[in-house]
C-alpha cells in the first residue's frame, strides 16, 4: 500500500505556556519508541536514536488515558495491501455508477472524492479511479483482528464501527509497563508491522476530544488534546465539530448567527437549552470540553439491515416487491446466524431525487423468519409504491432479542407454521448447496438481466 507521508504529532500549548509548551514534560519517538529526555523535549526535531521526525510530546501526555483509534481509509487500504499493484492508484470502494462511495484511498481524496458521495460524482472528480466492489466478509475479518489487538490493551473497548473504537487505558500502566500514550504507540506500530495497515490515534481526557484528535493528522496520526488547552482549541472550531450537529442543525444555528464554537462558549447554557433543547445542552457542555460519557463495552447489535441501489430507477411495484423479498431473506439469514430476532421491521426507500423515506412496523412477537419480515415490509411498501421512482430500497429489523422467544405459534394465521417449516427446509438446502440452490418464484430472476448495483 502507499506509504503515508510522515507528520509531526499535533501538539498545542496550554494556557500561559506559549513558547515553552513542553517544559517539564517528556515524550517519545513513534518509530523506535525511544523516550525523549526532559531536556530534549522542547527543542528536539528528530529522534536522537533513529532520526525520525515523528515525535510525540505534550505537557499532559502521561496523564491522559481516553483514546479513539481509527483505521486509515480502511476498506481501500485492505484492498491495496492485498493487491500491491493498486498502491499508487486512486482506489474507490463502492457500488456501481448508481451507488455511493463506501470509502476511498487518500490518492482519490486528493482528487476530491469523499465517503458517501454518489459514484457518478466521484468518477467525474476522479475518472481514472479503480472501483472495487466492497468485500465485507474480508473487511470484517481484518477488523476483528484489529479489535482483538485492542482488547489485549484493555477490556474497556467500545467499537463504533468495523474500523474504529474508543479505549479507556486507565490503570493499565503496571500491566503494560508503559503509560497509555506509549502503549497506544506500540499498538499502532504493531498493526502496521503485522497487518500492513495504518491507524490514527487520538488521545485526550474525554471521548469527544479523543475522537476530534484522531482526525487531526490523518493518515498515520497520533494527536493529543489536553484538558488545559481544550477551551482555546475549541474556541477556534466550527459548530460542525460537535457530534450530533448535522447539516440541518448547522443551517438552523447559522440562521441564529451561531457558526463557531466561540459563540456557543459565550452563551449561557440556560439560553441554549431554551432555544434548542437537549442539543443546546449538549453543545453548551462540549463547547467547554465537558463530556461525562464513559467507555461502554455493551456491543449488542441494535439493528440488522441490508439494502441495494438500482442501476436504473424502479417504480414498478411488483419489481420492488420481488427485491424486498430477496432483502428479507438476507436479513433473516443474518438473524439466524447470530441467533437473534427482531420485533420492528424497517423499510428504507430513496427516491430518484435522493429523498429518503423510512417506515417501520412493530410485530406482536420477535421474528427471524424471512416470511414474516417480508410480509411486514411488503405492507409498508404497498403504501409507498405509488408510481414514485426509487433508486434504492432497504429492509431491516430492530428491537433485537435472543431467538429463544422468536416466532411462537400463530393462532390467527393458520398457514404460518407451514410456511415456517418450508423456510427452515430451504435454509437447510442452502447451507448444503449454496444460497441459489432453491428460490421462490417471487425472487427467481432472469439470469440474463444484470443484478442491481450493491
């Protein structure tokens, strides 16, 4: 894969320490992990042992223990690792021309490509990009390897996605014979040496600023934001830095003259709560660097879903229904594999002009059966398939529980038990001979037709 450009670690002086930001503190080299003497810290530009410029130093370096670790351009980096010929090329991982960018390498980002960008816009910005269909099975496997490495550092790991997580390393000094900062640097080096992938690390005293820090020096970054500097650092940032403040909220705040965090810092919390409710309270606290959230290790899945983007818009109800059945089967298979069931069925539709519709329906009992998922989803679809052209459809379940209570006998629908028995027989055949070994007439497709873009 392409070797990222090395960068000096982000540091910032605390209040009243301009000009002498590292006095009385220590640091280390990220490449050879050699410690910097206290005398060397203020003036050192390169490691005296290996000559690397990648030095970590900060006044609060050895007091901070909350970290956010984020893999750099994860999907694209895995593809480049597995195919070295891609190393110098712009790589986009995503769907067909009607899909969106899942992620892209930094070469493509320089050309203007961004995650979640429609593929046609991405290819217009970078026409020579190599487009690769996502291989989620491979990414999940590699993500689990990295997650297992994280859990060797601390049991307090809170995954946010397949390629990022919060960690709390407080109390691990004796175990690792190192400060949390040095332990994290060792971890980043191990991932690079063993998996040939890179990560960016953010270290702070709270989750909010740890996540902010991990974005400051990507790729291959190691950034620190201390408590003493938090107020001044945040004062220079836009309100978009706050988690939970999306584009619509930003527009609402801008109408009220609030575009930067400095304005929020200068307002009373009571006024922000009066105007914006819980969002206002959150902004007031985060603006002053206050975030009381702890690391949560409860990683029970909240929902299971799948979706597909069409090569051409579809308005035909019968065709949408057929696709909804196929998606219901995929969701059902994942539920059965994880021994889960869901009680709320979700339908997701995106119109030709990119407007999103989400609908849901609660069931009397949890289910993991494709038949019941599809029947609920098709009722939701019945109300939406009114001739509108759609570019995407998705089906999912939420309110997840163990499958021990799933699908009790239905005394009203007398045919439900027979359909469930047939479905389990189909599952058995598919496990032995593959997913396409048996299909319903509803989902059988003319093989000459191209499948929808994923």
